[in-house]
């Protein structure tokens, strides 16, 4: 109601369109801007002068020259890998066996899952991430732990039980085709659409599933086409060879999903680096989303995502940390890494494009672009307030900026959690630095 309105003032960023299609002018910054929040939603935004006059009883929070933007949306993470982030020296398959699988086994213990879910959400809050799509482990309790923690914080999150039933995964970390179907269905029924929580059907990737399991999960998705499906695709060259040997009849890696009902709108394919032309065409046709995880791709040594070619072809593309294959919880660090990967392919991404990927672009990839990822009336009030001079090294560069993009770019390249001045989730301030 009007007497609990919050009026945030500062520089305000929003998107009128997609900067990959319309150029940087699709991103607009109001120098003396304001956002009016009522009942957890953005009711109005625009020039400070107008909003101050129209909402005289609102609680004013003045952020000065700080930049108010949509909360960051991390489109692919593994919250259970929080404790093993930054593990040294392995490539994908050895990294999974050496670090990831032993850690994921610990999530059979609900109290450990609760502890890590809380820790993960605390860490990502400090980095300004308000929504994420997370893998859990094969244990249904790991899903309950994550959704319970996010629900208490009023966060919009997506999560699902990771499914693995093949002997390529270790004993102790395997389900079956039937139990994966049953457990996923029970979790979907329990959580999907409750408050701001959404379920995603989550086969880890085709090397750790039997065809029977992929078929069972494809059937479940057919029964619930309203939910998302998240998995991994063509991350490393060795992995693609492995998939070929495990699925000798498949035309390519994507076909191992397609053949079992796991290629539809609402599919989220993590990494998608080494794609064949047929795979690109089919992903584009069904409007599945590709999730770019740059710090992971350099850290695990996977390869360079083709942002230029895929965005030109009109793919839905999200941006993600891929914690803990990725080496950071921060979407600022992830934007810097996306910039560097794109530079290695000779296509510098503009600050407006980077910020789009980290907010509206990821929200669009998650099919939540009508709810989060932008600052326009009707959107849910998940916001980040960026200090564009958070450290001396950033401040000295930003002070010489000629325009807003030059003022923001040093924070995208060099900023960390000190640049995240405040975070609003569902209309409430959850992080505030003074
Ligand atoms: N492929 C299958 N599982 C994983 C995972 O946990 N992390 C990454 N980076 N790739 C994967
Ligand atoms: Zn992943």
C-alpha cells in the first residue's frame, strides 16, 4: 500500500530491447532517476522529479550517483559445489571424479545440505545475484534444502534434482530411471509455483544417464511442459567423444537429448561450446537457451563460446557462473570473463551487452523476462545498487569517464562484492553498505 512505498533514487538502468539486436541504445540510463516499489513490485520508474511529486509519502532512499539496475540472474549454477570451488588442476571428467562427486555425496545429509544452501545464498547475495537456476544433487533432500532457504529469503529461484543412473557415476551417487522420474515428479508437485520457486527437470548430462533415464525424464517433461529442463551440452572435446562411444546411434551430442524428448522450448543447455551445424540449427528452431559460463570454460579449459555467431543467429543466451566449475560467485567477474572470451574471438562485447546478458538476457533465457531482469512497471522488485567507484583503482579510472558506459565498464572488469552497495529482493533491502 502507499504508506509502505519505497522510492529509490540514483542513476537507473533499464532495457527497451536487446542490445545485441538494437545496439547500445536499447539500454537506457536515467541520470537522475527513481524507482517506486510497492508490495514487492516496481510500480513506476522514471525521472526523480516526477516520482517525488507523484509519491510524496513514499520512503525515500537516495543512492546519489550509484547505478540502480536489475538484480543479477545467474542462469546455471551448482550450489552443492560451493565448498569445492577453485579446485586445482583438472579437466572436466577428472574434475568431476576427483572433486565434485565426493562433495555431492555429502548431500545425503540434510543438515549439510541446509548449511551449504544458506552459505551459497549468503555469498551470492553479497555479489548481487537475486535469481539463479541451480542443480542440486541426486538426493531429494538437497532440493528441499535449497528451496526452503530461498523461500525464506523471498527469492525467485529455479532448481532440480540432478539425475544420474549410469555406472559412469560412482555408486552412492546414482538413482534409477524409475526413481529419478518418481522423485523429480514428487519434487515438482511439492515446489513448482510455490511462492517464487520453480522446478527444473535436471538430467546431469547424457554420459551419466542411461537412455532409459533420459526417456523417463523426457516423458515427465512431456507431462509438465510448463517447467524448464536443464542439462549440459558439448562442454569439452573429450566429453563429446565419450558421448559418441556411449550413444553410438546418436547423430551428435544434442541428439542424445532430442531422441528422448529432451529438446523443447524451455530447455537450458549449459556451455554449448563445440556445436555442430545441425545442433545449432535445431537449438535455434526450438528456441532452447544456451547458457554461457565463461569463468568455468577458461578455468576447466573447455573452450571459447561463440557469442558473436550464436547471438547473430538469434539464439536465446544466458550468462552464468557455473559455480563451482566456474571460479567465482560474482556476475561482475563473470561479465569480465565473458568480455575476455569474446575478445579472444575478436568481438568485444559492449558494457550494455554484458549487463543485458547478466540481467534481462538471462531472465529471457529462463523464460522469466516478464517478471525479472528489468526495471519497468509490473516487474518484481529485485534490484542491485552498484557503487561505480568502490575501490581506488576503479575510482581513478571512472573519474575520467566521458559517458555512463565508460563509467560502468571499470566496475564490470575490476569490481567485486565491494561494488555491490545494496541489494533489494522482492521489494525489501537485503544488503546495505553504509
Ligand atoms: N558436466 C556434467 N556435470 C558437470 C558439472 O557439475 N560441472 C561442469 N562444469 N560440467 C559438468
Ligand atoms: Zn554445470
